[in-house]
C-alpha cells in the first residue's frame, strides 16, 4: 500500500507500447503482474479440453461457489498469469473459488473463438456439478465484453443464466462512440482510441462492430441477472460503463455502477500497492458473496 | 413484507391526482405514510428559526453522526411526516441520527426559499458541534435536487462540504430532457412529464430551468464528496440518475449508482411492506455508515 495511482500513471506513460503482438503480450504479463497474489491462495492449473485453465481457492473459502473469470487485454493479449493476483484476490475476498481460462486470442483466433472457449468453460462448470445459481461470471475490459457476450449467448440458447455478472472497466462498444474516449484521452495512460481501433480490427476480422454479439452495449438486456460494474474516472472507457448501466436499467436489470475517482483501466490489477485497488476488490468481493448467497424463501425472510 | 411492488403500482394508478395544492399535499402525506416507522425510533420535533425540524434516533445508535434529509414532493409537497418512516428507518440502519426539515414549498415559496432553509439547517448542525465530516446529506426526488444544490452552494461559498451525499430517485433536470421521461411513461404510476412540468413552473416562478442551481445535472461536480444514487428501473426519472452518475464520474467524483428492477419513484417510502424497499434501505444504511466512519490515517491502515 505504499504506491499512489499517480506513480502508476507515470510508470505506464513512460513506457512506449511495443508493436508486435508477442511483445505486447509479454509486456502486458509484465506490467499486470508486478505484485504477487496473496500467499495463502492455492492456484491449480489444468485444462478444459485444449483450453488452459486455473482454479484458485484460499483457505476456509467455499469451493461450492465459483467466479468464472475472463481476463482483459483487448481480445489480443492478457492471460491467466497477468490477472492471477486480481482474480485470486477477489475470490478470496468473496469467500469463493475462482476459475480463470486462457481463451484463444486474436489476431490468430478472431471472433467467435473466445466466446466458444468461454462457453466451454461454463459447460465444464456444469459438468463439475455447479448449478447456475452457484456461479458468477466476470471480466475486465475485453473480458467484460466476453462476460456479457456469454450471458447473451446462453440466453439465446435458452439455457439458465449464472447468478450474477461482474464487469471491471468493460469495453462494450467496438464502434467506439463513447464521449470519454476523447474527453479522458489526456489523463488515461493506458487506453486510447487508436489502440482500441487496432485491437478491434484484429478481433473482428471483418465482423460488423455494431453486432451486439461483439458490442454488447447494443444488446437487449432483458432477463439478465444482477450486474456490478466498476470503472475508474480517469478512463477513456468510462462512458461504456455508464452507458451499460443505463441500458441494463432500461431493461429492468439490477445494475450497480461504481465510479472510482482517479483510477485507471482495470486498476484492481495493482491492488497489492494501491489502497483503492484493494478497496474496490473488497467491494466486489462483498457484492459477489451476497449475489451467490443461497436465496431465502419468503417464509425464511419473514421468520 | 406481504406486499408486492405491483400492488403499489395498482394502488397509485387507480387514484387520480387531485388538482389543488392543499389536496395534493394531503394526498402525498397519506400515500407516503401508509406504514408506521419502526417502533423503537425516537422522533423529536423542534424548530430551526422558523423552520419545522425533527431529529430521529434509534437505541444504541451514534448521535455524533447525522444524516440531514430533504424530503421529495416536487418542491411543492411532501413533509417531515410523509417521509418519517423512510428517513428514520435508514438512519437506524446506518446507525446514526437523522435531521429532517420542512423547508418552504412552492408555489407560495419558489426558488430559492428551499435552498435557504436547507442552508440554515446545515448551519444549525455546525452550531450543534457537528463537523462537516460527521454529516451526510440526502434526499429523494426534489430533495435529491436540493441535496446537490446545497453542495454546490456550500462549494461556491468556499465552505467545507459534508462527508457524503445520498440521492434517491433524484429530479435533477428541470428542462426534462431525459429519454426515460417518455420510454418509461407507460410503467411509472407516479411521475409523468406533465406532472413535473407543473411542479417546475411553480418552483421556478420564471427562473431559468437551465441554471445549475435548479438543474444540478448541468453543474460542474469537481470536488464533491462521494455520492450514492438509488433509482428504480420503472421510473421516468431513471435517466436523471444515470446521467448524474456519468457527470459525477466525468468530474472525478466517487459515484455509486444502484438501479433496482421494477421499483418505482422513491420506493423506499414503502419499506414497511416492500422487501426491495427494505433491501435498498439496508444498502443505503451500510453505505452511509461507511461514508461517515472515522477516517484511518495511512499509518493506521498499514498497521
């Protein structure tokens, strides 16, 4: 807890972004994982079909409830490793297990490869005996996009939905029409319109960016479970978060939006050194714990 | 807890709104106070200068922290009595005292009479020894408008601000440009564009509705303390809540927006019979308790 958000902003602004996908991925793993996860969490790598996956569980937590998590990285970078501390940390705070996956990345694997892998991970949890009501799904940035895309796909298939969804700094509009893409450009050290445009081009590979399957902001959210959205106020993607809260509300979905002052894209990645990363993780943990709590019957509630 | 929101919707839709101000005020007191407050809360009426006021305090709560509350009613109706159960109930859940006032109402007392009374109540708390950091302010509907208007006035005067602000179903745009004023018109049993137009005319008495002092949505919120906004998804005023969250975030303010499915305008008034009124009140109580908690120093936090 000895670092301030301004130190991180300076650190990230000082380093120019590399150009090759391999270098970008290496850099993302490096800058996202500068602090280790809490020492008492047990991480267990395995595979779901060909998809690399990893459980996390801290001592005395409830292995019967789980957060299925999709890392960010613009659908082109990021990994289980880059997000290990954040995902494991929030799972510990929520008192539950987590499952992270290395879904396939663009440009080698454009849409819908990631969604297929996300669906496979969801099905795997069902095979392990998890009921939909014992599962929350979530993700940051492109992982927030994938979270909503999976919910919409499950709904289209007529399948039961998980109990809740958690979105951190979600990237939900691949047409990039949010006003904060410009108004916050000077203070966001990580995410620019140009950067997102390159990622979208690689991920879409010609697919229509207005399709709600890739830009969930344009979907009809009627019938979705409760959604928690957390975003920093220093983000170019702030408007994606605010707009999706409005769209969820318009569709009568239980939506909670938290805007954290001065925080940057997916700032909970740096909770090891950032008090407001730890505080936001704690809030997410509480919310997930509550959302996955066994529902009381009317009788139990009155009694 | 034996009533559903649909029962309330039916009840309110069935009763035509009276036309005289006296009848409207009587009806609002009647429909808002259909259930008594929790029996263990002590309410103490008094006056601040000529302004009727009322303390509430439940047993074993902290009288050194306080919520200053402004009732709703379009600046033309509502009272300490209409909102007693809601305000006292949330104060009890937050573990603090509350202070409610009967600020002057339009059309007899248009803008800025209510703001002057709100400022007088704020000053009174200071005279009683409350520091700004031990005070939260809040209100529903027009009371949410008055809450932000008071914050902006204090800021313009260069005075310290309270620790937090709580807005329930706030009415923040007297130009009425929110899209949900039309898109939710069919399902909102309480608040229509016509109704709001009449209230705005009475309150403004010729004042410009674009002035941020009466339409705080258009204010610069830089420097405000954390704000919790709670709104129902069946409200014509949903967009005022979503838009103010975005505007607060754009100004780097800590904003939390909760959208509650199927809930109607200021539904926490009916917490005595509505499980989601009680649940939303509990969330507000938690949030206020946390916002008013003594701040730890960096050393205490690390230690």
